[in-house]
């Protein structure tokens, strides 16, 4: 209760554009991010992706779509399946911009080379390293830095291993 208002217990909610779930799963957040990026991508289809006067639509893609797709990703603890889903969407968009279909049998590496882009795996790594650099340079006493360098006051590695093992299955 807060000021005589009963607060409802929910399994997930959206805060500052990010979906937070009670089980700490990123599945809903990644699905939401892909959905938002897909909506933005389709809205720009006639103005950017199909516009013959734009010589480098992939720059617009990098600025607009990737930022929507990866907003807040620096703090995500992703599994390989999450990163594969993000990379699949990324490659689908780049292929769409270039007009490449599955029948053309063009590798992902060739698509990335043509567009001058990086894979989502590399992009996520770069964003995380940049964020860690910001945290490292923060003055002591700032909450994000304190959390990064803190230790748990209770618990053990055995409990952590059990938690992670049950979450992965």
C-alpha cells in the first residue's frame, strides 16, 4: 500500500521504455525491442530504404534502427540465443535495405562488408566495453560504479551456480 492505494503485483512492467520481469528474463525485453525497431524500420521504408536518391541508407539504419534496437543493452546479461535473435533481425534489415533475398545466397559476412556494418555480436561487445569505460572513469561513490565493484554480503558460488543452472534449463 502507498498512500492508501493498493499496489498490484505483476510479473512484468515497463519502466523508462524497458520491460522488467520478475524472473529477470530478457526474452520479453528483446521481443519488445525488436518489435519497436521493426515498426520504425517499416515506417522508413518509402522515405529511406526505397529512396533512390539516398546513397547510403545504411547510415540512417545505424543511427535510427540500431539505437532503438539496443537501447539499454549495455546492462543486459544476454545468452547466446538472445544475441542470435538480435543478429537475425539486424541481418534481415540489412538484406532488406540492399534488396538481397534468401535466393541470392549471399553470406552474412558479405552483407556486412557491403554495408560497412558490424554484426550484433560485435556491436553489443563494443557498447558494453564503452559503458564499462564510463563506469571505470566515474568518481568513487557513484551508485553504478559502486554496484559494479561491490560484492554480495550473503550467498555463495554454490548458490549462484544452482541459480544459473536452474535458470538455463
